[in-house]
C-alpha cells in the first residue's frame, strides 16, 4: 500500500466535519425538532448536540490514541479481528446506505421544487457521477475540496435564516417552557441524526498532521453545525410558527421563499439556494462514499486503482438502492430505519471502542506499574 | 476547345521565355569579362566605364605607406563609411601599422572585372593598388536597415515577437539563433538578372527529404527573370500549379514558424529585400494553423483551431447559404423566422443574389480602402463605413437586415484565418459559390464544393498531396490536423513530408 | 508548361482509399429507393436483403481480387488478352478479349447514364421543381468530366475526401429517424419463403453493384495491402449502412406505406425533426449533400470507362481527356431516353440484372479460362519434359 | 501536366451554366405567398365542391419587422376562400387571385371540417401525398363545424393565428397532453394494415380555439370523437405520454377532490395464450391537490390514493375500450401491430383484424406510483 501522507490541517479536519454534517438534514430540521417540542423546538439541536458530543469525544480520544490509523486499522486491535470485522462491515454499510439515501432526498427536493419534469434518475446520476469523480482522487484531494466548498455551505445556511428574521414574529417562540423531558430526549435522538457525519472522522483523523489539535477541530466543527441548526430552527419557528411548520415538507426551503427583498436583482431565491446547496450535498455524499470506498481499499490493502474500480462498481448498487423507496413517504420510513442503524454505528461503537481502549490502557498501565513494582 | 487553349498558352509561354533569355544575355554581356591590369587609373576607368556616368560611385584615391598609388571604389550609402576610413584607408596609409592588408572582416582578392562590379553593387569597397593585379574586395556592407520588429500580418498573443526584416543576413541569423543545429544547411543562390537578388534555401540535412530539397533548388535555378523584388515572385514562379487559387507555398514573417517547419522536414526559402520567407511544400492545413497553436495548451489550441475552421467555412459559404435558403429552400427556415425574413426583404427590390453580391462588394471596397488609408484613420473609416453604410442601406430598403448580419459575420470570419494569402483565396472563391447558389440553391453550392475538392485533391506541392494527411489518409498526421495533441504525443515528425529522421521524442531519453 | 511533378511518384492506393472507392461507388442513388425495393417482396424483413446481397457481392469481389492478384498492377483491359490469348499468337487474345471488354465498358457506360438520370429525377421531383432535368444532368456530367481530366490517384483522393459526406448523412438520418420508429413494424421476420427472399434480394441488387469498377482500380492498389480485406470492409460498411436505412424505413413507415412512397429515404428525412436544430426540413440539404454520393458513383464508373479506353488504345492523359469529353455527348442523350419515372425504374432494374450477370459471370468465366490455360500449359510443360 | 486545367474547365462550367440561363427555381422569399394553414370545408351551395380557405401572412404587417411596427395585429394575415372540385382545382382557382406563387412549404396546419372527415378524406389526402412541398410533419386537425373558423380566430397573443395554434399544439405535445399526430403518421397509419388513424379534434370560437380530444378514423372515414379524458387514457396506453391531471372525487367526503399529476407513463402489452390482450400501464406522478384533509397517516394515505387513482384510470380505460371496440371498431391502440409482430402465424394469418378487433378481449391494468406530495407534508 502506498504511504499516505498525514497532512490534514486542523482547519481541513474542521471543514470535513462541518461539510459531512450539514447536508440535506437542514432542510427539514425546523419541522423535526418542533414536532414534539413545539415552540421550544430550538432545544432540539442543543440536546442533539449533547448526544453527538459524547460520541465525538470518544472519537477524538481514539484519534489521539491511534495517530495515523484509520478505524479499519485500529478496530481489530481493540476488538479483535472477528468483532472488529463485523464492526467495519457495519460501518461501511451504514455509510453506503446513508450516501444513497442522502442522494435520494436531495433528488426529491430538486424534483419537487425546482425541476418538476426532470426525471429523478437524472439528478441522482449526475450527482453520483460528481461523487465518482471525487473518488478517483487521493484522500488529500477530498480534504482540499471540502475546505474550498465550506463558504458555499456556510454562507447560504447562515444568510438565509438571518435574512428571514425580518419576517420573524418573536412571540412564536414563547412561551418558554418544556412540556415533558422525555420529549426533549426523543427530539434529541431525532435531531442528533443531523450531526451524523462526524463518525467519518474515524477515517479522516488518521491523516491529520501529527500535532494537529483534533479536539479543537471537532469542537469548532460541532459548534459551527450547532449554530447553523439553531438559527435555522429559530428562524423557522419565528417565521412560520410551529403549527405551520408541521405542514411544510421542506421548511428551510420555504424560509428561502418568504425571504424577499425589494431592490434585489432577483426574486425567489429557492432555485439559487438549491443550486448552491448542491455543493453541500455533494460534500456530504462525497465524504460518506469516499469513506466507504477508502475503508474498503484499506481493508483489502490495495492501491488507488482498486479504489477507482470499486468506486465505479459500488456506484451501480448505490444508484439502484437510492431508487428503492417508491415515494416520499416510504423514503422517510427508510430514513428512520437508517437512523436506528446509525445509533449503533455512530454512538454505540465509538463509545464502546473508547471505553474498551480506556480500560485497556488502564489495565496496561496497571500491569506496567505492576511490572515496575515487581522490578523494584 | 481545350486543344486551342493549350496551343495558345504554349505559344505565349514560348514567347515569354525567349524574351527572358534575351534579357539575361544582355545583362550578362554588358559586363565584359576582362581581367584587371596593374595600372590603377586604367582599372578605375574600366570600372567607371561599367557604371557609366554614375554619381553615387565614389572613387577615393590615396597613397599607401609604400607610396604606391591606390584607390578605393564603392557605392555611396551601401557601405559603412567608418570601416572604410578607419580600417582600410588608415591601415593602408599609416606607417606605424605594419599590417599590409586592409583590416576588414571579409577580404577577397580577384582580378575579374565582372566579379568586382557585382561586389561593388552589393556593397563592397574595392581597393585597387598600383602594381597589383588583384583588387581587394572588402566586405563593408552597411546600409540602413529596419530593425527587427513585431510581424504585422501574423501577430500572436503568445509567442516570440520578432519578425523578419528586409535584410537577408539578419533573417538567416534569426533562424540560426533558434536552430543551433550544425545540420542546418543554407544554400545561397542568386536570382534576377538585373536585381541579382540573394536567396537562401534552408533545410535540415538528415530531416528533409533530399528529392524535395533538390526539386526546390532545381526549380529556383530554372527561374529566369530580370527581377525578384519580393518572395512572391519566387513563390509564383516555382509553385506546382500556377493557375490554382490556392497558395501551394506558405509564406510567413515569423522566424519561429520557419524553424518549426524546417524541423518538420520542409524547406525554407529566404529572399533578400523582403520580410516574407517561403516554406515549401505546403498543405491545406496552413489555412487554419498558427504557430500559437503549439505555444498554448492543447485544449485551447484545438478549440481555437475548430473555431478557425468554422470561421473559414462561414467566410466561404454563409452568403451563398443565405441565398440558397431564402431563394430556393425557404421551407428549411423555421416558419416564425421566415415570416420575419420575408418582412425584412419585402422592400428590397433585388433578388437576394444581387443583394448579397452588392453587400459583399461594398465590404470588400471598405476593406481595401481601410488598408490604404493612413494609419490611425483606417480602422475608424472601416467601422464608420460599415456601420453607416449598413444602417443606411437597410433604412433605404436596399438590403434586408439579415443580409447585413450575414455580411458582417462573413467578413469577420474571413479574418480569423491566420494566413493572409490563404484567406484571400477563400474570399475570392466566395463569389463563384454565391453565383452558383443563385442558380441551383444548395445543389449548386455542393457542385462547387465538389469542384474545389477535386481541384484540391489534384494539387500537389513538391510531390506532397495538398490535402494530406486527410487524403491520402495518414493517421499519424491526423494528430496535428484538426486537433493538436499534447506535445508529449508528438513522438514522430509528420510522415507526409517523407522525413528522414522520424523521431522527435526519444523514449530512452525521457525517463518517466 | 512541362513542369515536373517534383519527385513525383504516382502514389498507389492505400487500403483506406480502396475501401472508400468501393463503398462510395456502391452507395449511390440506390439508397434512396432501397427501403421500398427490399421490402416489396420481403415485407417486414426487408433488412435481410442487403446482408445477403452483400454476401453475394463479396464472392464476386473476391474473385476480382484474385484476378488482379494473379496479374498484379494490371487492369482488366491489360490482362484480358493475356487470359484469352496465347503466347504465340497475341492477336488471338486481343480479338477474343474484345467482346468481354466491350460488354464491360458498355455496361459501365450505361450505368452512369441511368444513375445520373435517377438522381436528376429525384432532384427535379423534390427540390428543384422548375429546373429542367437536362440542366441537372449537364452539371453533373461537367463535374464528372472535370474529374476525368485527372490521374487515377486524384480519383482515389476525391473519393477519400467525399467519404464522410456519404457516410455521415446516412448515419444521421438513420439515427435521427429512430425517435419516430415503431419497432413492431419490423416483426415478424419469419414468414417469407425462400423464393420471395431471393426475389427481395434481387429487387435491391442494383444497390450492391458498382464494385465492378475494381476490375480497373485494383491494378493501382498498393501491393502490400490486403485487397480481400479492403473489399470485405467496404462491403461490410455498405451492408451495415443499407441495413440501417432499411430498418429505419420499415420501422418508421411500415412496409405498407413504404410501397407507396417513391423515395423512402428522402421521406425519412422529411418525417424527422431534429430538436433544437436551427433548420427545419432537411431534405434539400440532404439531397445537396447526397450529390457527392451520386457523383462518386457516376464519376468512378465513368472514369473506369474512359481510363479503360485510354489503356485499350495505349494513349496518354490527353487522349483520356478528349475521350471523356466526347463520350459525354451520347451519354447525355442516353440518359434522356427513358420517358418517365416508371421507365427509369424499369431500366434501373434491367441494369441490376446486367450487373448481376457481369459481376458473377465475368470473374467466373475468367477464372475458368485461366484454370484451363494453366492445365494446358502444365500438360505442355510435362510433354516438353517428357 | 497542364497548368490551365482548373481555370479552363471552371470557366467552361460557369459559361455553360450561365449560357443555359439558370435560376429556374429561384423565387425570393417575398415572391412566395407562404400558405401557413389550409382549411377544407364542404361548399355550402354545392355538395360536390370543396371550399378551401388559406391563411397567408402579410410580412409588412408583422410587428417587429424592420423596426416599423406592425400596427394592429388583426390584419397581419390574409384569409382567402375558394371553391373547387378537388383540392388542386381549388388551389388553381386561388392562384388566379394571387399576385405571387402559392408556396406550401410552410403549411403547418391542415384543418378539416367534421362533415368532410365523416365522409372520408382519401381524395383530399392524395394531393398532399404527391406534392413535395408539403411537410410530413404538418398537423391535420379535425374541426367541429366549419374548418375555416379555425383560421379566422383572432388570438391576439400572437399576430398570426397559425403561430398561436402551432404553439398550442407544440406545448400540448411537450406536456404530453395532446398527441403528436402528424400528416406522416396519418399516412403511415392508413397504409398500415394493422392500425387505424386518428387526428386531433378542436373547436374554434370567435377568438379562441380549444382542444377537445381526438377524432377516431376507420380507414379514411371519421367514426367519432374521444373526449379529452379518454384521449389522455389513450395516449397513456398508446404513446406512453402522461396526459393531463387526473381529478377524482374523494369517496366518503362531501365535496373533496384529489388531483394527481402524472409525470411519466410506461406501458407494456402482453398477449395471453387464449388471445386476449392486457395493457399494463404504470403512471408515476405527484399529488398536486387535496381539497379535504383525510387525517390519516402518510403511509396509509399513499396506498389509499394509489388504489383510488388506479380504479379511476381503469374505469376510464374501460370506457375508452368500449367506445373504440364496440362503437367505432377502430384499432388506434396499435394492438394489431403487436399481434402481427408476435403472433403472426398463430393468430394474424387466420383472423381478419379489421373485423375481429371489435370482440377481442382487452384488459387494462394500471399501476400507480405516487411519488411526491408537493411542498406540503401530507
């Protein structure tokens, strides 16, 4: 295997994290977080962030413990080869399905709102071809692409809610009280899916420059995503009110629609927003699929050619998988199943890994101390 | 009919060549082939007799260190006076200098009068010393020459900025400067009985195909004409088909282009007194290829080539297509457009053929006029003329608005060809196509295209088919025909010129 | 005037040039009617005809190639008297070869007349309605005359250059018309008898003749090229193109409608519209481009005639030019003999029959003659030895 | 080699051609009276005469031409009517009234009155078959009442009525609501032994024209019409075009409706061994309207709606088949083509499709794939 250089800077790690997290989820988050919590829906992102935070901490810990190793490499070391292999399989499958679903959701958005007569397949295929093109390159290219696309991602996602505050009715956010805390937890578990994508760091941390501050990078990344989600939810609630939000299929897109300013050249920005949003969706899918392919490559210890061929080969099932849900309702039920699988992959496994590793360290240290003691 | 034509032509040519022979005999005979005597004054008289009463012939008499009578003869303005006074006269007169010969960089001795006269005419100073039978021929050439400037007709955005000037030795130096190859051969020839014009035939030994080189030299040798004022004389005398509208020898102002072509196995011809060099053999691709294609990256170069090809086709065919569509096949134009076009044409009193001819003629006149007009006014008049005439013609109902667009696009299209003389051929052929389109519509256009195609495929330039590498098909040459492949793929030279050393990039020299 | 050609060698025909020559001679006016003629007897399965026809043509072409390989660098005219004559009495060969050569030349001569007449009819009935037929014929002949002024290598190069103009429009039509295709029209394929298959192939035979010019042109083929392969490729290209056109015609129109249209391929152009293209109704453009295909067919055949005459009389290029000019006058009148379109088509199918005779009979008879000669000489040789 | 060859023979070419005084077919744009549309009616007075009406644009009146402005768009076209025994006869009579030569290369619409269509139009179509100027892509249309009314509309959106009409049909075609029935298709379908033709059917009022469905033919004779709902079912089953929105009353509600917009249609025809045909048609589309909230979970909503639409479409198809088979006995579904293609020996040879189509058992099965619900969550 070629020697991968470890050259991801802190900011590159941050941008990979941000762009993997912010994807199609932002289009629905005002609705999902207000479903149970109603006007206090903005608590959703907070509780989601808390849940995700635990897992991120675990991943950062692992990253520090195994510098220069991806999870494909360190998993067997912790769990042993049998369970490790199972976990790797699970991880790869999850990323794979997630990429397919994300592509499909984006296709749905485009077809519903902007290009109603274009076949869905065409949109998905073009998006996947873009991803394929990315997958033909080395991993450092992924980092650079993410870094360059960050402004395309942050600007609209911050600008749109902020501009729409003009139409905000702040009373929609009141009264400030929480009905039941179980709802908070439930919403947290729902909104936490918006933060998924951080698990990719288990792959990408391995390429951080020695001495890069992983903790800082992940905290920055988390907080960026958190701020974006928070603002979107607040904007959604304050502009529409939570009752109306329940009826909107893509609330954030609707936010764009109500944002109209006189004196601008253009009106109705949703097409432009979606066009720019391609960048964000592309990075999300691209990172996921790249992680899938790259993990495979590492697993089989092959070179870049293997990666290219397998990217092409995997693209085909991915495309058909993304077409499986018959309609939008089914799509959301699939998404829900995937989330369940996500708990396993993105929370359970990292935490378990970290704990095991921690324990091992403890034991090792203890043993070492014992040996030292024994020596004296 | 054809018999008659041929007989007529033959007689005409015979007459011409006889006249030419006479000329050459006269000018050769006029300088009597005598040798010099040992007497200075006699010799001076001999020389002066050759020139007749010629006021720019300077004869400076002086005494050498050894007290011998001497004279120096030269033509005013063609020599470097400093060289004569400092290095000939001072060297010969100052007793301190022990050196006996003039200190010029090129020195020759002769007693042949004819040679002396020829050398005087080409800027030498001839030193005659009493008692010496031989005269010194000193190279003191040094007239005012134009400095090397940017070429006017073939400017590029990226690429060297120097172009040929009127002086042969400078031009050949410009080539040598780029091509430091000892195998570069330069053959000197003199053509023109009266002008005695120097010509360099250049080729790279070991690349150029010897029969082609020999053919070029043989053809130049067979040129008997009294004067060669520009390389166009040579070009038209030695090309394969003198009646063809297509240039079969390429001309250029750019030394880099000459060098590139020499490296492809072609032969360069430089003529004294003109900044235009010739390249033979030439093929059709000269119409749209520019040296810049090789300097820019190949995507851009290829794209630009396609644009040039399109613009050449536009320049050739657009007006005739307009005529064909509007007068013969209006069903081909979309219905909505045809109504608008009919509306535009409803006031025009002429058929579209006349309309097109009229506008094309107007544009040609404008173009010719703007070339003649003094520098800064030229373009202005061109633009004003085009705008005002076009607008006025439409308003007056003389031409339809579509026609104005067509003429404008055609004119611009004809300028996109990097070779001026090739573009002229296209401009010229446009008119017969228009006439045929006016007779038969698209059928007529196709008839004429086939005629041109037959003619093109019958053309050969020094044995190389004009349409190669397209016909005969040569896949190796296709790399540089429409697309320009990246340089690293030009592993061999184009085969159609029968190059000797085929390899351009040696694999073993380029470790990966 | 007497300028040397430079280091001019006469270039021999490359393989690609041979392919271009054969293919562009094959593809001519026949294509315009091919979907109708082939489907008249074969109905839905009309597209089989070009395949079978070309396979038959290949057998004949293969024999021609073998002939030319036996007498390398010699044309039909040159080797004929060697085939028929004996070494002792050369006049025998000359006399006996004359009928064969004459038949061949007369056939080619008339085929040029008919092809140009058919093309004239197409142009006059569909695009240039007011223009007299004579004008179309004359312009076409003048073009041919102009080509006949040149040497053989120019003919090859012209064919090479015009090749894309012949292939591309056909491909374009076939592909563009598939958007209107109803593939159900192509089925069923298995309900015609062998007899009607043969008839169907015969109906379109006119479209696969033309390669007989290679009796002459193979003499100039580069000796290092594989002539059989050139013949195979060119017939393959032609067969595939024909098949494509027939398939397009049948699938767009259905065989019933095909029987009713005079120029089905032209109607194909008419019934397709290229979305997003500036121009509509491309049939005039198609016919204009098609001039080149017809031109190559007519010119190659006529050139073969003129060139053969030049060889027969052992004269130079000047003779060829004069003959080309002189022969055009009767050609013009011959092409005007058919009084109406039905007669033209009748004549065309007659020509198809004679092409069948020429293409199959000539090579076979020649080979039989050669084999007999060989046997005789071998026996004589043995006798001498004995 | 002779030098002057090129010039000499080129000169010869030019001289000869110009001596032959060329330009027979040269006729400038403004010298052609471009007929944009032709309407053919029965003459009111004489049963045996046809009345032909043509629409010719007046270029100088077209707005935007040479910047002069078109004035009122109302008289941008000239409409002329003539009578004649045949179409060519009428065209002859028309030529006598025109200063320029008639040019049919731009004829886009051929309007036929219903009266004529019912009598049979074989004689009319013959001249259109022979004339090379006529495009195969022009649209023949059957008009309710007088065909000339179609040319006399004043749509105001476009200065030239035919351009408006073309836009109407083209747009309908693109949306997949109006079948693209060109003259060439009509020719093919009349020649073809397995199918029957149909043409678009419109109704023109004073200023407007509206598409009403298609006129079904048997041979060259019009048998009757299909309304727009049936036509949409027809083009779903025949052309795989989606047709228009489907509005269905919601069961168990007072006045609730649901609207379904098909985006893509796919069909497959299978012939069973007992010689009955089944059309499988798959429609993909979105819910675009739901006037009354059903208060059921989305999954259930989707399945319910799919079943509802399926039932509705199958009903419509059944009605369509009923009409085509029993009433008109005209196979415009291209079913005969499939039969001939796939069952030539065992069915086609032994049956006379023109008669047997009436009783051929045909079933239609729809599959509805509801994809999206619009910007609303439900």
